């Protein structure tokens, strides 16, 4: 036992990675059949020669499709998984439940692992990248904290192990872009930025802050132009490489179907659909404007501590993008930046904790349905018991079911974490206990009286000014003599 504790003390990063990998592998058999079924359909289309877009079923840009293709190639030459899916008659009724996307086609546990192992590898690389970045800017102790907050965040674990969504790839290449910019490797930074954007589109909002950073750290106008040009060339080169097969096959327009679907309204849509789509566009335009303003501000702060400010401004931009209530997988991009901020300033731990709690709720509204792969492909559970638990979870409570309320509470908690992070970023929350001298810390709301030792409340002006403004200090009384 003492040897184990000694190993953990000597190698805390390795221990943290081992724990996170074990948790992910144990949870990988659990899945949302609806999402995993689309990845199985994509692989079947590729295996019969239809490519990613020959038959409808894949709606994203090609990056994740290439990863699925590599996994399929590995499976074809090395593994024989046999049957990978089964249609479950007892679960057919779930496909007609409104408000939730459920499927009675259940993929095998081996197929779930085939999809999720590449994502687990990306999670490991993301944690190592956050550790490397934080160690350079904050020191090793805080770097360990940032890596742990990234890798052990329940949201990241759930999106990888339950849903099997590729948002961790986008987060990984976004962090790599920041690291490469700090290392002045602008061409490679442009390439990684292109991969991040063409995996999920949210990193595109970072472009203005990234360009401002290149200009800020360059010596003179010519060096700035060269740095921006090299980054642009790298981005264009990687974009061409990503979309070349689709350009040759004439499927380029279908690569952006997911993005166009998110900002368009069908002619048969309701007024509520129109309001939802319009509000999404308004929020994204506001986030774009905020990104431009932050990039201008970054140019004006000077070179002092500009590396840490770049991470902070990227965190702010991603946070602005998520102000339209997002699906849980979209928030994965925020997790490494939030972890960095929490390691630097412990006030950000509260948003991290709320986000972590929300992951348990928001990712599991169909919790019994997620156990179908275990029930169908193993003897640990029966399909009947899983469906009984699922029906019990659909018990009506007034006009809603338990499942509806579960989902709503998860969404509220997740959005609350984003609002808390935004208020903390703007300094609008007067925290009661901040370490003295801590970066970003503010004066505590409560202080202790020297005479009585009791806790007394500061006057409002002292709480907001930190008690340091001379204009508000009480002047000593003059003697009447």
C-alpha cells in the first residue's frame, strides 16, 4: 500500500490519466443508441463504396468521418466483431416518443468501443496538452490541477463514453492551436485551427483573437504580416486536404448541411421554430461581435503576460458562443479553458462544479434506454427489466413526465454554470473569500472587526472598491481647538 501511495505521489499525472481511462472504458458499453446508430450507418455506407455522403446518414464535416473510417479499417484487418447491431422489438415504441431522439436499433458493445476508443485517446491527448500549456504559464502544481479538471470532468467523460460525439477532437486541436501560437509556429497553428473548425464550427469564433495575438507578439508590421500569412496558408492547406475527396466527388455542399440546418427554418416550420432559429443567429452574431471587441482589447493590453491573456480571451469567446442554450456536447470545447481558469483563479471552481453536476443529469434523461447495449449483448441485464425501468421513468407528474423534468433540470443546471462563469469573468459576483494577492481576486464581502472579533458587513462602496479608494476613505476629525 505504501508503494502505491509513493507511486501516486511521484507520478500524479500518470495516476490521474489511469483513473480517467478506466472510468471511460467501464462506461463505454453504455450508449445512446440513436447517435451510435448514425455512426454505424456511416461505416456501412463507406464499406459498400458510397463514401461519407453517397447515402444520406452523415451530416457533419468530413473530419469525424475520416476517424470512423480509420477505425473501420482497423476493425476489418485486425478484428472480426461479427454482428454489430440488432433491432429490439421491445424498444420500438421509444422511437415514437416526442421530444427525445431514441432508436430501437442497438449497437454491440464491441462497436461502441470501436467508436469510443479514438475519442478516449483524444481525451488523453487533450489532458496532456492542457498540462503542457498550464505548466508553461502557471507552473507544475496548477498544471496538474488544470489537467485533472479537464480529464476528470464528468461532462467530458459522459460525452465521450455515453454519446460518442467528436467534440473532444475540436477541443484538442483548439488547445494545440494556442500552444503552437505561443511557440511561434504559425503555419502549424493554422493547420490545427482548420482541423478544430472543421470538426465542430465553434472554434471559428476564436479567429480574431488568434490573429490579434500574432500581431501583438510580432516585431513590426512586416513580421506581423508574415505570421498571419503563414497561419492563413497553413489553414488553407489543411482545409484543402480535408475537403479534397469531397471536391473530387462533387459532395462539397453536403459537408456543411449540419451548419445550414442549424441556422435555417423550413417553410413548414412553426413560429416557435422560427423564433428559435432567429435567436440562435442573433446570439452567434453577438458572439462574433464580442470576439472582434475582445481581439481589439487584446491588441491594446501589450505584451506583458499576453500568453495567459490569450487563453483568457479564448475562454471568453467560447463562453459567449454558448450563451444560446447548447447541447451538452458543445460545452466540451469550454472545459479545457475553464479548467485553466479554475487552476489560475479558484473562483472558477464553482462554475466547474455546477457544470459537473449538470452532466450527471443532462446526459442521462433516458438512463434506462442507455443500458440497452448491456441488456441485448450480455447476460447482465434483461431487455424486459430495462424497458420496465424506462417506462417507470416516464411516469406522469402533471403535464410532464419524470424524464421531461429530469432533462429540464439538467439543462437549467448546465446553463447556470455558463452564467456563473460569465458573471465571474465580468467580476459581477462579490465572492466572500478570495486569497489575498490572488490574480483576479476581489475584496471579501465580509470582514472581521478588530475590536469585537465579530463579522461585520462592509459599506457598499468599500465592497465594490475593495476599500482601497482614497476618495471614499473617512478623514480623521479635526480638533476644535
